[in-house]
C-alpha cells in the first residue's frame, strides 16, 4: 500500500511539473523592442553614471568630514586619509566627464 501511494505521488508531481514546463514553453509571448536600441543603451549608461555620481558625492562628503575632524584633532594620518577620500570622491563624482574628456566613451 505504501509503495502504491508513493508511486501515485511521484506520478502526480511529474504530471504537474510537465504541465508547468509545457505552459512555460507554449504560453510565452514575443517581446519586441520599441525604438532605437542605442537610445536604450544610452539611457542605461546615464542611469549607471548617475548612480556612480551619487556614490562619489557621498564619498566626497565623507572626505570633507574626515579632513575637518583631522584639523580639529591635529592627526596627520587622518588628514591624509581625509584628503585621499576627498580626491577619490571627486574622481568618482566626475568619472563620466573625465572619461568623455579622454575620449573613452
């Protein structure tokens, strides 16, 4: 009796899985791209660079805080870390403009 129940359960699972796979293959629709593909790529590029710019502004702000705290505490190593963070934030913030200026994008 147990073997018969497990066979029925296995057959039921196989049938459900087959129906699911058949439904995925039969009821799919074709997606057509709308407009120029280059426009879509440029929009994605602009979005990614705006996210990178936001991260750069956050790092730039943290660098300003680090430099201010180092001036207050007279800590030279913290000051160097702050200036590195400050200049790194500037580079990241203006990454798109730098790449455009050197002709990469």
